[in-house]
C-alpha cells in the first residue's frame, strides 16, 4: 500500500501539500481530496475556482463541483451553485445519498443552505473589476468573451488503497447564467475506481464531455496500461477525432493516478500540475504535448513560479 | 446504408413511428429523434416526460434533456428546466453552440425563453392530483417517496449513416428541487458516434451515471461487438460491480443501435421498448434479464398493452 495525490494546475499545490500531509498521517483519500480542494476554493487569487472565481455574464459567481468515492462508486455533484463557500464539501455530502445526489441551480444552493453549509459572497473586488473591464472590452472591441476555464481536480489514493476524486470550478468566465461544463459530470470531468485508479479533467468542458475522457482513462488503466500511457492514448486519440469531426477544439488537460501511486498527464496546451507521492514530496511540473502524441513533462522553474505569483496579484488597469 | 430507430419504454412507440416515417422518406436522424421525443413530451398521460410529467417535492415539473449528433459530437443539454414545452428542442438547439451548450436551472429556462421556445405549464391536473396523494401517503405511511424515473431515450440512424441520440425526462417523482440524473449527462445517459452507433439509458440516474454506461456500450460496439452483446456485457458486469461496491442498486435499462441497424437492449428490471428498422416496421417488445446475464426479449402482448392503456388513464382515487 502507498499514498499519492495529483492535482490540476499550479493552484493545486498548497492544497495538495496539506492533502499529502494528511495521507502520510494515515488519513483517508476522501478527507485529503476535500481538504486540498477547499484550500483552492478559499484562495482569493485563483480566478477560476471558489472565492475570487470570475463571474458569469451577469456578474454572479456560479460554481460546479463533483466528488466520487472509488470504493463505493458514490457520486455527488452540484452545478450552478452560488453563494456557498465550499462547493466541494456540498458535492461530497451529497455523494452519501442514494437519491438526489446531483443538484443544479437554486435547488443546489437551497439544499446547501438547509444543510448548514457556510454562505459567502464569492465575488471579490478584484473579480468584479476584471468582469467590468471585460464587459467594456467586449462592447468596444467585439472580443470573444470566453476564456479562463481552469478546474481544480484532485485524485487521491490513501494507504488503505482507497481512491477519491474531486473537482471544483467557477466555470467559464462570462458564461451564460446556468452554463455548466464537464466538472460536475461523472465520467467526463472525474472518475475513480479503487481497483484501478482515478482521473480528473480541466479545460473547455463543452469539449471534454464529448469524449468521456476520465472514464476512458480509468478504463484503459484497468487493462494494465500505465497512467501516462492511458492519458496519452485517450487524450491524443480524442483530440484527433474531435478535430476531424467537430473541426474545432478547446484546450483541455487530464491527470491520472493508479493503485501503485504512479501518475500520468496529457494535455493539448501548456499545463501545470502538482503531484506528491510516498516517495516524492509534492512538486509542481509543467506539461506540453509533443508532435508524436506524447507528453513532455518538466519540473517547473522558479522563474515561471515568480511570474505566475506576480501575474495573479498584478494591479488591474483602471 | 439503412435506417433504424430504437426508443425506451412503451411510451416511445407513437413518436418512434413518426420518426421512422421521416427516416423512410430520407429525413435525417436529428430531425427524426427530435420529432419522436417531442411526441412523447407532448403526451399528457406519460407521467415521467414533458407535459403530464410528475413534479418535484414542491409540485413543480423540472425537466432534463440531452442531445448528441454522432457525426460532429455536438452535445446540448438542459437540467432542471421548467415551463418549457419541449426540452429536447432546447437541448438540440444548444448543441450547435461551442460554448454554453449545457445549461441548468433558471438559466436554462431563461435561455429557452429568450430564444423563443414555447412556454407551457407542464403540470397537468392529473399529475397535480397524483402529487397531492403521494404527499399525503408519505406523511401518513412514512413511504419512500421515490419511484417513477422513466426517461424517453431515442437512438436514430438515417440513410446517410448519421446517428443522433436524444433523451428527455421530468425525472424522479418527488425529487428535491434541482435534482438531476443521468438523462442530460453525456456518456452516462446518452452517447453516439456515427462510425459505431448510439446508446441511451433510462432508470435511476444516480446509479446509471456511476457506470458511464452509454459511452461504454458504444465503445464496446466499436470493438466489433454486436449491440445486444455490448448491452449485456456492459450492463450486467456493471450491475454485479455496483451490488458488490455500493450494496444497493436502482432499476435501469439501456438500448443501443449500430451502423447496420442492428439493435440491443439490457435491463435489470422488466422493460418495454420500441424499435423499427428498414426491414421491420415499428413494434413494441418486452425485455427481462435472465439468470445467465443475458436479456430475454419477447414481442409485447395485446393484453399487456390493454392493461397499460387502462393504467395510465385510470381514474384516481380521491
């Protein structure tokens, strides 16, 4: 038995460190995944998840989250929830119900309220300013409003061999009210089976969901394929198929972990992620697709990290 | 090239006949699937889809629908939409958008309104009476409120080799506001790839989604397995796995169609469905699981049909 955790984007790092600490002390993967994602949700400068997330076209922060227990296949999810501090905790709590385990819109927010989940106005002053600026740009320059769709996804394995996976996002910046992506759709945005492993996705949900990529990666790992080969095989085959069939393709990235604590990543865009195992302490890496349908992975540089820290807190032009 | 269509439950029949007529005249599968599902949505006596569907615990009819084009992989879906006559048409229209193609809650209803879709109070007097009666029973007899979760799913193949799949439901009777199931989740409740075929699901969505069954059935057909074997293999393997892992299991049924117009069905409960092909005119069948993990399929009897017709229109006890 071993423990490990992998999470999408640089923003996963601090939460993942806490999750790994918990796992190293014998904590279970569900607690570790929830703890790690809450850390990301609570951080005001991560602009695509939880507090500080960028709002929809009306200025409201609407969030999606999903959770799956790889032992029991329990699934819980919320879509279009608002004003709730930690959507991942709502998704996890819902996963314990046989009926009504996936809730959308005001029904999701009301259920969370009735069940005592903490309320918060999720729109920070910074996110509000970015939204106002973008509205102006869209009017003046006729820009496409849509970018920024970085979900935090965490896959955790604990020393008892149990997998959990969780996801959380405020979704596409300037999305239409009620828009949801792959984040809360099981098989599309997340999947786990403790006999095999788990996977999570980030990127343009409208395209990820067309390929059921998380289910497919877990399935491939179940045939004996390594997490890296499973990610490469599923993601690049689907990228080719989508280009041919749909003639356009959004950006997306996938992470996976198996029962040995081995991990893998595939992406069609520059992608950072964090991973920690029993043997290797948490670290941030950067991945890029190669021309031969593999993934090039390198440790992140201090320069990249410094620029990132500067960028997410940079003063906004008025 | 050939054409064919398969749909879940006895309720699919009249719509499927219209869809098959359209396909026989050279119509495309997207039009045929939408036409067929609208017929079911419009029928006031089908109590789990569209007009006449049973409401949530608050008495409101909240609906889910999904649509996928097997050529382009375009996907559109709505969850928790209300007051809209034909959710399937909204899902299909949304599938043409690269962004914001899946909408939930009031955002879905508002988008449909802004885009000119017809409004209707979906709660019939009959459904209202059933809801009031059930509320009383729950209070007095402490009954589990949940049953009735029959999604209409249609898979269509046209003479140009194009697949479409659509689904529509009012969901679990007495569900919590905002509850959604597998119906609008691509890969879980529906999937289509025109190189292979398509599949659709009905039953307890909370459990169907745990297995990504529609994606899995299409994937299996893509390896050369017949639709019937693909359904048997995916559904009964997953049923066993869920019993072992989750220790309980809802009722569900799947239908599938391949590029030759061959079809298959698997179910863990008595299940009726309708199917029509170029060679065989539309007919209703009844399926049951066998002890050796296969599916027994027989033509429906006139007696069954007569009892069904009587049942859905039976006077309600006051």
